[in-house]
C-alpha cells in the first residue's frame, strides 16, 4: 500500500529554520548586549578610577606647590639673614681696619715726607704727599710693597715744586689693601698644631 504525505513538509521545515534563526538572533543580541554592558561597566570603572587618581595627583601637586613656595620663602629668608650676617661681619672687620691702615701708612712713611690727603675707594687708597727727594718716594714704594696690609703700590705722578724757597717733590701714589698673610699663616700653623696634638 502506498502512503502519500499530504502535509506541507517544506513549509514546516522553513518555519522551523526561521524559528531557529530567530532564536539564534535573539541569543546573539542578548550576548552582544551583555558584552557591551560589561565593557561599558569596565570602561566606566576605569574612567572613575583614573579620575580619582587624577584628583589625588592634583591635590598632591597643589600640596607640593605650597611646600615649594614655603621652601622658596625659607631660602629667601636664609639669603637675607646671610646678607645681614655678612654686612655685620664686614662692619666688625672694617671697624678696626681703618686704624690698622692708618697705622701702617704712617709706620712705613720715611722721614722727610708727609701726606697731604688720603682717599680710599673700595680697596684702592690714593695718597698725595710731599717728599724732600725722589729717593724717599722710592723707599716708600718699597716699604708698602713689603707690607703685610698693603700691596701693589704704584706711583701715579711726581713733580718738583718750590715752596717757601725750598725745592720739594709732590707725588701721587696708589696702593691696594690686602689681608695680612702673617695672621692667616699663623692661624693655619696653629690649626695644624692643634690637629697634631690630638691623640
């Protein structure tokens, strides 16, 4: 006996394939939506974390800028204090220097000559005076050249004049101040002796 299938089998298969395709499309859409949501969540979490880190860094930068400003203010105060200290030390040094320089100028002055004026600009002293002979001026230059407080004497001008019927030599001399080497060497020797005396 021959059986004939009169049901629309092709249409049924087509509908089954369409249902499978719909299910696959729905599953794919759900999976894609889940992946997009998870990626969006992860990216937002990273953005929030980076924003929080940036905020912490900004706060740390502001704090460091404030500390740098405080350090700069302290450096400025230290510089001002050191400048004042240097001024005080210079004043203490110069307080006795004038007396020492005047004593050195007069002590090295040979007989038969005297100064008319003494001017100082910085370390340079300009001397104007009168001498009996040129030899006495030369002796004065040699004396100042060997001095512990004076150096680099230079004769600027010397000329012969007649005053009160006497022939005199008017001269202009420059000389520079220097730190006394004798005291420095004595201090160095004393320091070495103290170090050598230590056990």
